């Protein structure tokens, strides 16, 4: 009798184990990496990408993740500098590359022989500063009104100030910011960061006689003029978030002017919460360049990610919430109006960056000066 009871219990235990395995599989058990299941969404196809770090908050947004899941996708991302994505990052583990500039994306497209890319959103390069700084530079003739409701930093006049080694306390009529350091914009490290490379693109245009640098001779001449913009700063961060956070947290003493993506500033304005204080201002280099975030699909399944980001109105709304401008200008404009954000509806003085190879030559020329221990200009 005891033997039959033991057999019965063993059979019941076996049935329970089988049921647990079946039910666990039906719920999409596992981590979802191998079979594309998980997160309670049914079967999801995992698509991996490497992106510029400024887009990480967008891809981490729960609403963005949910929107992808409704299309059967789970998008996972790693971050790297746009220049690194185009040159040194091993792209084999990834389904797409998503740098923050057209030159980097075009380099990847040509190298990998990709037929199509997607440019779902963009952000003008801008300068985050403070009202006292704007007032001082306006007196010096370096900041002026655009005539379209926003203020601009005249890059030609600014380059003249830098070339003379001008210090803040030497500016005429400056009683608001009497710092002894040189008049410079804070940037990230031009050797690794796209935002600094876009600033380099704009200043090289001015240094090249208001024309895009297109030859090695022009590279050498322009680099000689604009190298102090980067060399004289001293240490520079590798990510655009770091100097912007210093600007927000530490104020005018640490970072009077910082080159950023407009999207960083706009996203904080749209979110509210007081991170952008009343004395903070956003102005635009004249000329400026657009950081066009361009997705290069490396596998067939990544093309759907690019298509959704570029064509689906839901993703356009989500991108605008993170400060990006899209093909539909009304989406960004509506958010700006609701938040009463002082950002222009459009910009006129916009130039194109050099082609990838020329931009790389500009960066490499400045990098050689770094490695040679170039001394700041006097």
C-alpha cells in the first residue's frame, strides 16, 4: 500500500513539474535575449544599436519602449561618441548605428555599402549662457539680435576676440563678470565628441572665408586659426551631458558659456521643474550647424526601427518631448508654445559641415597639437 502511495505522489510531482514548465514558457520566460520574448509583451524582436549618448534618455523613456513594443520590437542601445561609432567601434554585434551627424553616418553607410539611411530628428548647435554674459558680449559687439526673435553669437567677431587672447575682465564696460580667464566657449573633447566637432565645423566655415572646408590646404589654414578654441580650454569632457550639467548646477562661475545641442536645453524647458533658471539664456552661433541624427541600418530588422522613428507620428511626438526637431515642425512648435520656451521656430543662418574626411582631418590636426603639448595662446 505504501509503495502505491509513493508511486502516486511521484506521478503527481511529475505532472506539476511539466505544468510549471509549460506555463512558464507560455509567459515568455527567460531574459528575452535569444528568442525575442519577454516583458509580458508576447513575442518581441530584439534590435540592438549603438548611439550617441545624447539620445540615451530618449531610448530609455518608458513611453518610447512601449511604443516600440506595440510594433513587436525591443530596442536595446549602447552609447559611444559619433566619431568613434564611425571609426573604432566594432559594429558586428549591432543591428544599427545611430550617430549624431551626417558625416559620421555617411562614412558608415559607404563602408558597409548600405543603400538607405534614416534621419528622424535633428538639433541645432546652440550656446547655453547667462543674461549677464549676453549683456557683456552685446556691448562688445559679439552678441546681436537675429531679427527673428532670438539672439546670436557672431562667430567671426568671437574668433577675433579669441585670436587676441581677450580675457573677460578686459572687455569694455564689463562689470558683471570680471573673471580673469580667457573668453572661450566650453566644449567637449573635439577628439571624441560630436558636439565639439559640430562647433569645429561652424568655426572652420568662418575661418575659411565663409565657405565649407573642402581641401587639405584649407584644412591646414582653418585649423591654425581655430585650434585655440579647443587647446586653450584645458581639460574637456568626453560627453556633452557633463558640461551641460555643470552649467545647470554650478552656474556662471564654472561655465559662463557652453556649446550644447538645443535639444538638451529644450528638453529641460519642456519638462519643467526649474532646472533652467530665470537668468539662463540660449543663444545660437551665427552661423550654426544642425546635428542630424542619422540611423544606419546594418541588418534588415533595423530598417523597421528607422522607418518608425522617421514616419510614425507617435515617435515624432516623443522625440519632440526630448527636445528634438522632426520633419513636422508643428510638433516641436506646439510643445515650445505650451512650455512658453524661448526657442525659435526656425533658424536661417545654418551651414553644412565638411565632408567626413575633411572633418576628420580638421580633428586630427588639432589632435596633433594636443599631443605635441601645444601651449595656450597669449
